C-alpha cells in the first residue's frame, strides 16, 4: 500500500500542471471580445482560473507529501497526532 501511495503521489504531481495547462489553453481559445456565447466571457475564465489554480497547487503539494512517504503512518486517534 505504501508503494501505491508513492506512485499516486507521482500521478498527482504530474496531473496538477497538466490541468493548469489545459485550463489556460482553453481560456485562451475561448475568450472572445464579441461575447456571442457566455463561455467566451473573460470574467468567467478569470473566476475558473482563480478557483482551480489553488486547488491544483494543493494537489501538487499533496502528491509531494505522498511521494515523500508522509502518509505511511496515519494516527489512530486524536492523541496520536
């Protein structure tokens, strides 16, 4: 199980920049000054990027800790922290 956690840590680390790349490329592709469709509004894309960027950074940090083995021993109760 420890190895699975480490492999998934690598997956999370690689997934985070990939998600940011696809979000940025979609934003660049869909933003249009004519605003014929609501998805082309730049305000929507700014909100999407502002919400998902910290989430993906957290995903990368989570993957780093999983790769380092920080989650190998989990506390049994609240006194074991």
